[in-house]
C-alpha cells in the first residue's frame, strides 16, 4: 500500500499533537461526541445533564468576555 499525502498529514499531526492547546486538540469534536468518549458508561439522562451544565458554563463565560 502506498504512503499517501493523507498518511503524511496524519503522521505530522500526531507528531505535533503535544504542541496544541487543549482547545485546539478538541476543535472539530462536538460536545455530544466528547461526552460519548469521556463518559461511555453514563446514562443518556446523565450525559444530557452534563451537556446542559457545560453549555450553561460556556454561555456564562462568553458573557464575561
């Protein structure tokens, strides 16, 4: 199998991942995807509660800036 540009870009990204900020690392991941990954065993109701809390915090932080 040939080494493609896509393979190269993935390799470069992984090699430099530690230079990115947490915000940059999570760019492109929705809150729902993050909840599924970080809280796989939680009930949907618990995930919804966590999501609502995060969204409220995000809105409050946006008002402060």
